[in-house]
C-alpha cells in the first residue's frame, strides 16, 4: 500500500531537482533510509536516481513487489549489480553525469567510490545540505503526522504516576513507557543522522546519573545499561526526592516528536519545586522567540540571556566539559534535523520548521531539571505540538 501521497512525493522530488539545477548537479543518487523514504515513500530500494530533469528511477535489488506497492514512483527497476546502472540510465535516455550528488555526510567511502567509477563521474559533490534544507520545512501532511506522534506522549505523566514506586530502577520505569509507546504506534526505532548516533527510544535518568557524560551532542543522556550502549537508563534504583528526567521520542510512521518532563518520588524539596517552575517559565519565554523574525543563533543567545536573568547560567545546558552549545534542534524523519538553535548559526527561522526546544540545567550532585517541547514555527506565534502537562510529576 502506498505510504505517502504521490503529489507529496512529486513536490519533494521537484524541490530537490530545482536545487540540483541551481548547483549545476546533473544527477543525485539517494541511498540513506530517511532520505529514501522522504523522496520515494519506501526504504526497500537500494538507490533512488534523481536526474536534474526528468522522472526518478527506483533501483531495487530484492523484493521489488513490496517496493512497487509502497512507492508512488512509476519507474521501479530490479537490478543485481551496480554495473547495470549505466545501461538502466541509457534506456531512460539519461546521460551519465559529469557532476554526481551523493549524501557524502553518511555514505561509506567505498560506496561513493563505486558509484563514481561505475558512472565514470569526474566530480562528486555533497547534496546532504540541499536535502536537509528541503526537509526542514514540513508540509501539512507531515505536520499532521507529527501531531499524531505527539499524542501518546501526553499520557506519560499519568503512566508514571500509576507505576513509579520505591525500589524501581530507571530501566524498569523506562521499559513501562517504552511498552506503552510501542502499543500506541511507535515504530521502535529512533533515527538520528550521523556515524555512531545510536540512541534508545528515550531515557529515564534519576539524580546525579544525569551527569554521566556521553559522546553524543546531547544533555543528560544517562550512563545506559552497559558501556557497549553508552547512554540511556540504567539499573540504578530511583531514590526519593531526586529529579527524574523523562525524555522520550515518539516515532509515528517515520516522524519523530521529542518531549521531556520531570518527576519525583516522594515530596519534592522547595529547591526542586522552585527550580522546576523557573525552568517552565524559561521554556515559555524562550518559545516566544520561535518566530520567522529571529535567526537560529538569536534563539540560543536569548536562552543565554534568560539564564543569566534567572541566575542559572552556570548550569545552563550543562557545566564544565558536559556543557553543550545549543538549546534546540529540528525534528522530523530524523531526531537531529535542521534547524539547530546553536551558537554562530545565523540562518533565519521559517514557517513550517518543527523544533524541539529544551532549555535544561545540569546541576552537580542534583541532576537535570528542565522541560522540552516540540514546536511548529508559523507565520505568527509558535504552536506547541506536545500538549502534555508541564507540572512536576509527584508520586
């Protein structure tokens, strides 16, 4: 069954073709799964060949029937070897490219070299930025899916309240939430672009476990169950009074929505209660900056100003070597999409961007405190897609 409307696919393909023309790129070959799905509506293909002008060709090694069923692309060709690609192009009256566009940010060198040799290409160029710029503006179709992805996250406070009890580990609490999300349609996979960007569905991290450093550019990822994972919830028991970060991503039909809420087992301290309220106010104020009149960098700089005003700048987005220099990121078919609300990125916000905004504090011997929502940038004010209660979850 076709997964993405054909008109939607054609608009995306034509959008990339316009960019190929602007950059004088003769042909793009799309291989990475998130990009394949975006342009073809299936990940069952090996390659999507998109010429600067003309119809795309989907090349499939095995399971062509499924690929044909899922995609809206008319030309689906079965092949056994990359050596066949020149003949396939010739049959479609497509010349061998002089300048070939590939996703060189993630493509193995051997694959890029193979395609360069097979197609006798004189110049390779990276089309990743062109693709990510296209994908960062969501269509009405995509926004609808992301709103649906946000719905199961709204029940997390109730789920935690009903299940969290003394003696429970981070991992046990995380498993309850993961099971709930899977039953509500989560695909079980979180896609994050980049080499070794392997992350779980979400994390429950209690107290100073949030201080565990991780090599992924993120805050309070937790130590994970084992060194082989490197991040996530652990077998550590949750103790009364400590902040519990509940940071989960829901992936519905490929589209991700990111949300963080805070919980505590037992009576929260006055400090925890006050700091949580302060960070709720922080998020509300900073979210007002998600309008087209501001740049990515300006949102980050405004976050720093608010942190200074609230006298939490020392722990804003981490401390010491754990500090990160961003306050939000785009979400969509991948968890780390454009835009990045980060230091030095002076590009304008645009309507249709979907952004996870996550001002957080990482406090030594306390843990992490903060809230994260996913917002849609509009012509006017931002729309919060994650409508979950932001109250401190107290059990």
